[in-house]
C-alpha cells in the first residue's frame, strides 16, 4: 500500500486513538477502570504502530499484565476484532508512516517505557 507521508497533528492522532480505544473504554464504569483500559490501549497501540502486533506478541505482552490465559485471550480478541478494525487500513498505514520518524516515536516517551520498540523496524 503506497500511502504518501502526511504530517499528523496531535489532534488527529488523539482522534484516531480515541476511535481505536473506544471499544475497550466504553464498558468502563469507574475512573480507575478507564485509566487501566487506556493503559492497555496504549500498549496495544504501540504494537500496532510498530507493526509488531502479531498474535504471539500480543499474548506475550499481555501475559505480563493480565497473567490469566482467558483474560489475555479476551483482550487479544477485543484488540483484533474491534479496536484494530475501528481504524481503516489507510489510517493504520498513515500512523505507521508517521511513526517511522524517530522524532514522532520519541514523542511517545510521555506514555512511559517504550524500550521494547527498539527491536522493531523503527530502530532497524
């Protein structure tokens, strides 16, 4: 898919993230639940934009957080069938192109530790 690199504004990125994370966040009742759902959404977002969102990588990543197999499978299915599908292929490619720029990846440092991305294509 040949998508020209477009400069994404923070507003557009936030809009795409909100659309993407909505399936996980919509069921939250408390602020604590919402914060945890946003945290999980951010982790899965990083896998998505880095192109490392394989079933195995999702499972291994979530295993350290959720611990129980059934919970991992449920969140992985939510990611695959709802969250990822909430974005078009074009939007995902635009995001991947945006985050190929090291400055844009570094802007995610405010999200916390993203050192696992050093093994992704961003740092190849």
